[in-house]
C-alpha cells in the first residue's frame, strides 16, 4: 500500500517535496510569463477547509482571498447590490473606461479587482455553491472560471447540473496538490478572458478554450478513472476519490454553456 | 536520547498512527504543505480542527438531547464534522461520522446516540495521540539545536 511505503521511508518526504515544487514552479512560470499572480477567490463555510485551500493555493504561488459564504463572495466582487445582474451598466457606467459591453464593468467599489478563478464549496448554509455559480454566471464576472467542490460523493445529476450551470469542474474534497495542477489550466484560460475593468476578449477565444476544456475534461476523467473507483467503503480512503462512472464521463463531455437543461 | 534516536522514535509513532488506521493519506498531504514559511502548519490545522470540532460536538449533543430530535439539523452538523475530520486525515473519526449519518438518515435515534459515543471516543483518542506526536517532534527539534 502506498501509505506503508511512505511511512516506512522518511527519505520519501524529500521526493514528495520535489513533487510539490513542480506545480509551484509551473505556476510561477505561467504567472511570470504573464507578468502577474493569479488571484483565486475561495468560498467555503468550513474554517478547516478554508485554511487548507488557502495553503494549497499559496504553496502553488497563487494569491488567495478566502470568504466564508456565497454572500460574502458576492459582496467582495461588488455584486451584492445588483438585483438584476444584467443591468450592471446602470450603477457602474461611470467606472467603465472601455467602449466594450457593460458586462465587464464593476460597481465602483471593486474597480480594478482582478479574480482569475473562483473555487466554491457546494454545500453551504444559506447560498449554496450552485446558487453562487448561477449568480456569477449571470453577472459581469461570468467569464471567470468557477470550480465547485464537495466533501462527499454527490449524485452525478448534481455535478452535471453544476457543469451545465457553467462550472469548469466539480472536485471532491479534501483537495490535494495534484488537483491544483488541473486548476492551472483554467487559470491560464482565464488570462485570455480576464474580466477586469479594462477590456475583454472576443468570443472567438471562448470557442477555442471551450474545445480545449473539453479535451482537458476527457483527459481528467480518464485519469480519474485510472486512480480507482470512488468507493462507498469508508475504509478505502487510500485510493483517489475523484473517479466518475463512465456514465458521468459521457454526460460531461458536451459542454453546454448558457443553456439550462432540466434534469 | 540523541537526535537520531528521537527521529527514529517519531517515525515509529507516525507509522503506527497510519498502521492502526487513525490517519489516512490526507494527513500526508498536510505534511507536504508544511514548509519553512509555515513550519507548524500541520499542528496549526489540527489545533484548529479540535477547536472547531469541539464546538460541533457540543451542538450535536444539544440536538441529540432535545425531543423530538431534529435529524436534519443533526445531519448538517455531522456533515460539517465529517468534512473537517476528512480534511485533516482523521480516518477513524471520519468513518464513524459516515456511520452516524446513515443512522441519522434512517431516523434511528438510539443508534445515533450510541454511535456518537464512539465518535467522541475516537475524537479524544486521536487528539491525545497527535498531541503526543507533536510534543515528541517539538522535543526533537530542541534536541537538534543543541
């Protein structure tokens, strides 16, 4: 068993350190190429999970902001006062210096705020991760990739619902460093689509990245299945717990953006 | 005991925590996240867990003692508790929580109450073991500086 080996061999720690540095270096290279740090907004009601996620992200050289609820996330992004998210222009036209659509202008209190990725827990009191996702996708922050996390095996209809609601991926907690490597792909995508107060890319890039994302998802799903089935046995925590059934894989491949599908 | 001897002893303690099923691979992930910038990360997050879970335990006790038992609320608390214990790699505690949630879903008050005693026991046992483990590591660190 993997664990027996690693606990037997203290030298293993060193190898693990090296592995840890790889995603960190890749992230740093990616960020240095672009000349800035990725900023991740993490939303989770669990103080333990916030601390863990913060550490995971910082070790990978990302800037992190943690909030403990969907409401706080919306507040941070300047969305809380927007009842009708599509008409942000009415309250924020003064802060927009670009001739582009109003969809990228923020309320004046969050001018210049850059968020490259939002990671949210699914199951939270009050506003759920799914509710937050829908609010985000209907707002000026809709182009920021969102990853939804859950601490338990949710039925596939729920994870599919999130994906169809616009989430990039649905991940099982607790997250590990290897999960952050997948996230990097979404972050790099977000650089091209970064929704700041300045400007926004055209839809052509969206299409390109959609097909890239589909490929990424296929790769991810395959590797997830290889890692072992998500067993309901409580004792089997050693295997990676992110495998999806083949049924899930096929359902996830077609990425339906902006289309509400009744399940 | 010299530095090397202590390291050996600590490695044994650590190994037994895994062998006896108290910890799982998630704990190793925590260790991997610890670095020079944050040399006490594992201890910090474990401490945070015990502070947070103590609060949850109290809430669960209150809910179990009320009549009629609010199973939905119970499940919410236990979901949080299980999530946190899973995040730090507390294997036995997490397992017991999963069992509890099954009883809770079935509305089986007696089984919930019984099972909750197991959870508290495992929770306390792990705490003692980890406290001892961290204490040994602290001593080893001091020994190394001599």
